[in-house]
C-alpha cells in the first residue's frame, strides 16, 4: 500500500485525539488549581483565561451558562480551584480545560473575613475622622515598625534624611507577614507608646498578596493603632492595597517612601520659604516706614504746628460768632414770649368779671353765692353788692 493511501487528514487526527480525551474518565472530571493570567471576559459572556503554576500553563474556557453562576469576577493573579473537563478544540488542535465551576483558592474566605472586620470596626468608630490625631509638623523622633531587612526601611531612611538630615529614625523590627506577625506588630506599637520614644509612628511594608498583608488586617493591630497616643501613619503594600491598618491609622500613605515624605517636612523647602517670607516682610516694613514718614512730613507741614496760636484765634472767632448767634436767638425768643404773654393777658382781662363791673354792672351775693335770678332772694335777705370801686351791704324789702 502506498503511503499516500495510509495518510490521514489533520481533522481526522484531531478528532482521534479528542476521542481519546473523551474516553479518559479522569480527564472528563478534573479539579485543578492555579493562578489566572491573560483573563478576557468576552462580550458574548464567555470567559477565556490561562491557569498557570511555577512551571506550566494550560488554556481554559468557561462558557456563559457556567460563568453566570460564579460568585466573583476572576482577575489576573487570582489563585483558584477550577473544575471541568480536558478536551481538544479540533479546529486549532489545541487541548484546553472547559471549566464548569470555579472557586477562589482561600482568598474568598479571607476577603469575607476582611469585609466583616472592616464593617464591625467602622460601626465602633475606629475609622472616624474625629478620633484621628494630627501628624506633628516638625517631628524630631520617628518610629518605624517594619522588617529590619529589605528595601522598606532603607527607602524610609533615605527619604527622611534627604528631607531633613537632623531627624532621628528609630526602627522597631517586626515580622510583617506570617504566623504571629500581628501580635508582634501590636506589641511594637504598645511599646513605643509606653516608653514615649517617638513623635510619630510609621507602620510599613512592601506589596504582596492578600495573605502576605493579612497581619495588617487583624483586629489586634487595629486595636493597638486605635489606642495609640502617638500619631500613626500606615504605609502597607502598594498604592492600590487597602488594609484595616490604613483605615484605622491617623494617616494613610500609598507607599513607605510617601509615608516618610508625609512625616518629615523638607527642611530645605522650609528654609527657602523662611527666606522668602523674610524678604517680603522686609519690603513690607520699608513700605510701611515710607508711608509713616510721609504722614509725619504732612503733619509737620500743617499750619497747626507752624502757627499754633492761629488755631486758637480761629476758634475764638468761632466762639464770638456763636455767642452773637446765641444772644440774638435769646432776644428773639424773649420778644416772642413777651408778645404772647401780652396777648394772653389781654384775653384774660377781656374775660375778667371786674372788667364788666367797670362798665356800670354789679354783682349780688347772698351768703357767698352769686345771685343770677331775683327768684332766689326773699324779703329780709341780707345781701352784698359788688361795684367796681367797692362793696355795699343791703337788705331786700
């Protein structure tokens, strides 16, 4: 038989290989763990990604019907358990895992625990702005709680001494990950407070996974920060990492280097600002003196200082004018009052009963009562008659 007749097509080979995968019960139901990379959430709802470990990788696909049942959104770098079947995509001749279910590798439980503690502490007021202390403007002693190895402490020292060579860094070495790290960190914070060793504390470590940063999500560390009388700056992980320590601390820094910048003012910038302010103050004082001198010259050139008696004489003239006005007003007032008085006297005189008597009339009185009618008198009554020039007694007949 010729070899041309013995050859099979690529499609036939891929189909044969696929059947081998289908016939293998182990490959039809496989549970695999690994780290997600090259994740793509397709607009169709299907998810494409790769699972990898230290040495190998395998392509995966999760169809929409299974992806809709996931309780989380996969991301690059996430460690997961994936359940499904291994098969061959005939067109490309590529074998891959058709994932039916997936679960986070421990991170899900840790993240849930993180959220629960965060909610609990927030309700207790651990994150309240009213509780947070101000960072000292010019700290002399800065305490750093971090590992005594690695780049974190070196970065903090470099940044701090560059900004202010006079600042004193006190390192309290603590483990920043692993079992017992949270307890050591809390002990370090308490020790610094009890001994009152520093003006401000920096709690720092580099980036890492959620498990690596977990000591900074423990309640014992949050309690130590919350009860610290020394202001605490938290600089844990990268800029996108947020821990319970970040929320509880008086100030959160995105990186350890940024924490050093926040804690230590740049003394050279301060010196420059002081020099600038000195120049501005000097110019302001010179301007003020010039204004005062101008005012002084104006005052000295005033006639009050040149001819002081003139001012008094002018006031004497004003007093004379005011006295004349006052005398005139008094005279006019008296004249007006006199005229009104004469007018009122004339009115009163015209109404006086004595005026009536002078015209020939008289007034008859009986026992002090003025008699206006003859009917009020009887024969024999003794009466008094008032004339304009006197009074006479009479008897009624």
